């Protein structure tokens, strides 16, 4: 469609909004209520322009042409129009700089400001405020409003994480629309009306996993992040764009740091991955990096004490010890959110030490690399989705992208100015196509609220379910646990007939290789693509580059059970397991690379300060197989280093340095394996899905328990850091032990009671949460990095009450 | 409306208001005895739905809620029947100051509305009707509630209405006291249990109305007019009124008139006839009249305007609107600034707060400006500021509520600028007298 904006002719797709036409023409118009990926509502009335369209002859329907110029006569709409809610039409003329448009915009800025307090000097949004910018650009500079401004609550705590200043609110409704439209959690709304209108939550507060996004959306300083409140001015922050290591999505984030401290995390646009949204764990779970308890220098054991030393000194000490070992006696274990570069460094070190005892953890028996991988944008336009597991806790962004699909609106085409500012296909309170989503899990998961079909099955029956569904897909008779025959047949039919069917599964299925194979076979049978939710940020990448044991005798569990004489372990705390702790004491050398002191550093011969995920430079591969850049923010972490530096120091001390340093080796290896230059990655990442490893050398001999009375379940929160994230802890509380009221009554437990429990060797403390949606007899325990998802047999006699609930 | 002495122009046969004020007129027995539900029976058993739509179209009936959109045309916007639920909604949220015409139908002749809803429902093939009634209309609510139950018990509502193949039932929903619910999309939001904010159009209700289903929203007297149009034919209806505005309408006169009340009159009657013949003239000198409810710009009480005929086109051309036909007389000694402060206060209180010009302009700034003027604190420049702010609000808001406030303000400045100038210059009103409600 041809339109003319301020004299510039443009050819745009039908359905484009006038505001996008304005920006596409390189012009500008102010707006507060419109927002990328949300419905245009036309409530702020800022984006007004003079709009006209060719006059049509009533009889012929043809344009009436001007007799002199031959150009179509323009019928101007009698009032300035809100460009965000106006769809373009053939021949439309849009004037944003016409006198009446400018007057309308100025008048609207003035009215927007009459009740907005002039407290910019103490506002956290100052310097990064849409209202401030627009008032400068489009305002008169002077207010004619001489009366008292509206007085409302200035410090209304919406939650432990978010504060609301009701005076600053300009009622754009972005936050309210966000909750309804994006996660589908309707927790905010306007109360009162007219000039008294304010925002408030439902009685339960902000019950959503994505609350922090409203602090990004807010065009003014009304909704603010409490973790960063009064910590700095926007122009003082160093902004580092990076990929989050919080979960397997690799969501784009911005790290705002100042004077060596990380003060805030905001979402960054990645149109392929997280769009503009991140979950609350990704946003608020960073405070631990500023903790004074961090290990800042290398430490070496002198008798009973660990004493500060230099990297040089400890590297030499380690090298001395390692040099005395025979082949296959040393072991290296990385955490599954280490970068590819760290993974290659570990592999190179293992090669030099001539050992196959190398692994990453948490990791399950089956591969996290799908055979026929779907991207997250594929997911957002899918027409049949079968989820087995708990997506919302595993990788919350996948939960959001599923909800995109339920709206039936495919990811938008990009303009030169980016994501459409007003995508007219999006509406408030759209009717969701729930029928395309089926969710099954061993307990009630959040996503079930949005599903057409939801099934709670007996834990560990994933294999049976996939096999039975495959039979149905192949036309054989079969019955599926927890589903009626009609439901199972309807599910198979829907997946079969869909153009873009996707099956999503997680650690519950990966815990047993047979279940994972059954899942893959079912996906093949119905022609569906797969998304597999790895437990950590680089689970995909570390498996892809084979940071894996050379033999099933050398996996993580075997190493912890004494298969090695020396262990170099990064960012894991196996000694929280009392049995492993005994084995670790027997080691000739225990090198622990860690951010904080813990049970394992207490046993270590050498402790090396580790970098957090916000301080590392490197590359990860997310669950789609997308290579993403990880960038370091300038955070003061003392002498902390990543594993690549650690490996290089040891290699140097061993005198085994090659011609090339580890960094260039990793760079070459990535190019060879993935076919991309890791130094020139696309800002949105490079999608290079691989095939799953054909021959799994790491077939471990751990018995996956087929029976059990407790399930280790995924959690969005990183429990290893939660006690050092005070705001997140205050909002979310300590780790929960969730059970049915029958079990609670049998054990005399009350809601919120604090208990301790031996979880397969790890003594853990929980707050009891009673939920009757959990099957009786099954206790749910949130995962730790040292404890992969799956079923286990719990010694319930170890349960001790620590504290009565307040 | 304490002394209704005449309900219609005696030169014409009264139709809709025939039984107003008659004892037991709200009962089903009474309605049946006076030919009730015979028109619905005729429509459902002898006519196709498209015939009804065409008949209403041919009658030229324009929506009586205020906007004046032809009802038959609105009905013809309904998409083809596709198996989805369809709704006919009756807007009985009569809240416009000066308007009371719906109230008498709701209280004294509810079966007439029910019959109209059955016919309208059949016309657009909607099997569910919603009557959204103003919360303050308690008597109207209870009578309509009882009437619906009576009708349902008699088979006028429910399965196979009047032994036809058409199913139809009614939902009676009470408002919670918001003027904005008179706006059709806010009404639908309110009915669905959401905040009463107007919705973005398009989509119009015919495409996506109540719960996203095809819907037509019509005023009480528009729907009730349908009964008489089907009963007596479009030609009968067109025999009244003019080419532009056919049929009869109900004017409601308040203010210092001899006989305040509601009058059923043919369109095309002059305001002079209404005020002086039907209402018996004025009880004290009058300086202005509002032709259609508080949101319509006022006219000076002069021959030029009194001789205007009551037609949508004529009134619009003269700079105001037909509105609901609620004529308000403004006495000579009533300070216009004070009068407008009252109007502004009403709209300020009723603004839903969705859009900036209405929330900040109408609901915040204007009442403060008027309060300043009335307190005698006006300064030079205040009138120009009031005019400029009004200009910045008008035509820029999301829905017409802000305009409904601004247009009377602008008209008052246009016609009575000297009163504004006086109050600014002298710090007090030209007229000392307070309104009765203020005393």
C-alpha cells in the first residue's frame, strides 16, 4: 500500500499502523501507551497526526482527482487521529508536522504533565525516562496548570521486588496490559476512575513469574525495581548487553553496573529468543555477585586453614601435584552453565593430563540435543504443542513463547525501525486458542491453566506415555495413562494434522534414556519438531562439544564416588552430599573453583575465585542450538577468573603450553564444530542446531529409580544463591517442600513450617507448602545444581521440624 | 417529573407512551389485554428476519440514544449467521442529565420493551438479549425483572418463542453507576465484568461485541419503536416527521417550564411548539435551552433557535445535537459559569480515566478552573486558557465523553462570553441567585 508521510512516499504492507508508517518514513511522533509486542490501545493520545485519505466518488468508487494537479483530492479527517490505532489505507496522507498536529501533541504533553510530579532529580528513571524525553521534544517547556497536583501514595510496594509511585503514573496501561496479554496472569488493574484512577494488584499480590518486566515497560518512574532503587543515576551506569546464564533460553539482558557493582538487570530485545521479556529469576537473581562473602583471591591450605595466595603460587602447587599422577587419575567437572570456551579449556587440560574423567553437571542420561529442533519463533507460530514436564519453572521464556502461539499471531515482520510499535493484529483480551496446547506433568504445573488438555500422570511414566501415543499414531490400539482414549486420539490427530507441531520435554523425560528415545520416536511418528529443556544455560553447548567422560566409569557420580585421585571442580558443591564429602576427603588433590565458600571449599587443598555469569566473556548455545555471546560487565570480583584462565594457568605451570593459547584454540574449535566465528556472532545469536550425539559414550550406570516417593522438580530460582539475593528471597521465600495435605497431616506438618530433610545424602532445609494438586504420596523438592531432576526414594524418617511457622 | 400533564402532541395518536401512568400498566395481563405480544407473534410467525430489518430500514428510524444512527442499517451490519452466538443488547443505562424517556418505558410498560427485544433478536437472529439497566433505576429494574419472569412463564421467552422455531431469552443486568456505560463498548465491557472502559473500534459490535460475538446495541425507545413499526408498517412511521428524521420521538423538558415532563411528538416539530404549546411556556425569564441532554451545546432562547425544527440535520447544522431529546431550560438569572461548573463537575466525575485529555483535562483541569472562577479568583487570561485547553481536548479523546463536556463549555463561552468576563473582572457572578439545589 502506498502512503505518504510528511511528503515522503512509502510502500507498506496492508495492516500496518499509521505510527509504524511514520517511523518507517524516518519521522517521529511521541507515544506512551503503545509498546512493542503489545496491543495498541490509543489511550495516551500522544501520537496524534493530521491524517487524510483520497476522496472517493460515491458512484464509481474511484478516487476524485484534482482538476489542476491530477493528484487525488484528499479528504482530511476532521480531528487529529491517534496513529497507533489507525490502519493505513491506500493513498493515505499522514502529516505529523502540520500545525494542528503539533498543537495537538503539545496540548497532550501539557495534560500528561499536569499531574506528574516534578521529582525527576530523585527519580530512578531520570535520564532514561520516555516522558522526560518526550516532554523536552514535544512540550511547550512551561506549564499553565497552576493548581495542586494529584496527591497519591508515593511508595506503594507492589511486591518485595517492585515499588509503585502512584503520583508518577500516567495511566498508559502498559503494565496492566502486559500481565493480561503476555503471561496471561491478570494481577494488576486500574481502581477508581477519572482523575482518581490508580493501579493496584489483586489481593494475592503480583503472582506471576514475569513481574519485573513492568519496570522496563513503564514510560515513567512509577514502577521501579527495588533491588536497584536509589543505587545510581542512569547516565552513570555502564550498560553491558549479554546473554543470561540463568536458564537454557540464553535470554538477552542488559547489565547496569557502576563502581564495580552490578546494580540492575534489564531485559534486552532479542526478537528470536525472549523478545523483550525476562523472568524474575533472571532479572532479580543477581544480587549475590555484590556479596561481601565472595572469594576474591586464590586460597591455599595451610594445615587446617585456607590462606590467601597468588594465582602463580597456587598454579605451581597444583601442577606439582598433578605431575605426580598417572594417566586417568585426574578428574575435571564443570557446571552446566560454563561457556563453550571454558568447556574447550577443560577438554584441553584433560588431554594434557591424559584423563577421560571429565564431565559437566547437572546433566542427565539422555541427550538434550533434539533430532529435529524447533526454534522459539517456530514455537510462537505453532498450531499444536504437546508439553510433557514443567516448562514454566524450567525455562520461563519457553512458557511465554507458548502463550504467543495461543494468540495465533505469528512473530511480526521487522521494520527498519525495528519491531512494530503498534501491531494491529494484537488486541486486549484476545481469545486464546487453548485447544492447540496439551500439557502433561507428574503434578499440577502453571502452564496447565492455559492448556486445552491437562493431564497429571504418575511420576516416571513418561516412557510409557510416549510409547502408547506412538502406537496410537501408528494406528495401533493403546491406552495412555491419565488420558482417556478420546483425548489421546485427539492429541495425536491434532499433532499429526498440524503444519507446525512441536513436542516439548524436560528433565523428567531425560532422566531415563528409554523415555527420551520414546519421546523422539513419538515426535517422528507425528512429524513434530522438538524442544528439549536442558537444566542449565549451556547444557546444549557442553554436550555438543563433548565435555563428557570418555567412559561410563568416569561420569560425575563415579568421580564423586572415588574414581579419581585428583579433582578440579568448578562452581559445584558436591560435598553438600555427606557421602560424597567422605570420598572427597580421600583425594590427593581437590581444587575448587568457586564464588563462595561452601562444604566443598572447606575440604579443598586449593580454592580459586570464580567469575559469575555476569563477569565472563564467551559463548553459549541455548536450547534451540543458537550460539549466543556472553559479555563481561565491569564488576569488581577481586582476582576471580573463569575456567579458561584457570586451565591456562595450570597448563603453564605444568610447562605444557602449546603454540596457541586456549582462547584461539576455542575460537577455532567453535568455527569447526558450528561453522561460525564466535567473535562475530549476530547480536541475536546464530542458530546452528546440531544432531544429537549418535553414540553416547557417557551411558552411565547410575540406576535411574523407577520407584520413589519424591520428585526433584525444576525451579526457576537458583537456590544455590537465593540466600544472597535478599529481595528475591523476601518475595519468593526459601526452598519449598510441596506435598498433599494428606501427607502433611500424616507427618503433622503445617503450611510455612520450616523443616530439614535428608535428600539422597544432602541435608536440606525447606518451608512446607501444602497443595492438594500434588498427588498424595509424592513430595516435590526443588532442584539444586548438584541434584538433577527426577524421581528418588526419600528417607522420610530424616524429616525434622526446625521452626514453627510464625 | 412531578406534574406530567400531557404525554403527547394531541394532534397525533400516541403510541409508545399510550399507557404511561395507567394503573397496572406494567403487568402482563394489562399488556395482553391491549394487544401485547401480537406484533412479536406476527413477526416471528409470518415474517423473515430480513423483512424486519428491511422494514425498520425503510422506516428511517434513527437511534434514539443520541447519536441518531439508523437502526435498520446498524442491524444490517451483522455478519451472516455462522453458528456463533449473537447478542441483541438494549442500552437502558439512561444517564444523560436531562433525559428520562427510557425510565417511563422501563417502569410503566416493560413488556413493550421485552416485545421489542424479541422482535429485534429475531431480526438479527440473536437468541440472547441483554438489557443493561441503569443501577439507580430501582423501580424500573424490579418491574422489568418481574415482567421478564412473567413473559418467560407465558412462553414469550425461552425455547420456541410464541410457538415459532425461534429461541430467545433475556438477561437483565444492572449497572453500577457509571455514565460511561451508556457508551456501547464500555457497556459491553461492564456487562462482561470488566472495567467500564470504551473499547477500540474497529472492531464494531457487529463484528466483535459481547464476549467477542456479533452484537447490536440499541436504545430502549429505539427497540420499543420497532414494535410499532412492525405493527403498523414503515409507511405509517414515515408519515410522521420529515425526510431527514422520521417518526416520533420523546422530548423531556426540565427547568422553569409550566408543564415539565416527557412528550411524545412527531419529529420536525419546532422547539417553540414544544416549549410553549406542550409545556405551557416558561415560569420565569429563560436565556438558553439545551436541545438534547447536557452534552449538547446550548442555544440562546431566541426566535432564531426556538423556530428550529427538531430534526437531526437541522439541529446539527445550527451547531448542536438532537441527543436524547432532553430539553433543559436555563433561567435568565442563573449564572452560566455556575451552570457549566455543574455540567463540568458531572463529566469530571464520570470520566473513566482511560485517555489523557479526558482524565487530565476534563476530570482534573476544567473543574479546578471553574472552581477558581466561581471563587472569584479569576484573572485576565483565564478565559483564553479555558478556551485553549478546551480546544486541546476536543476531538482528541478516545471516546466522545470528553467532547460531551467540552461542547457545552465552548457553546456557553460562545453565547455568554460576557458572563465569563464579568465574573473574572468583578470576582463575582453577574447573578447572585443560587440554584435551588445549592441552597
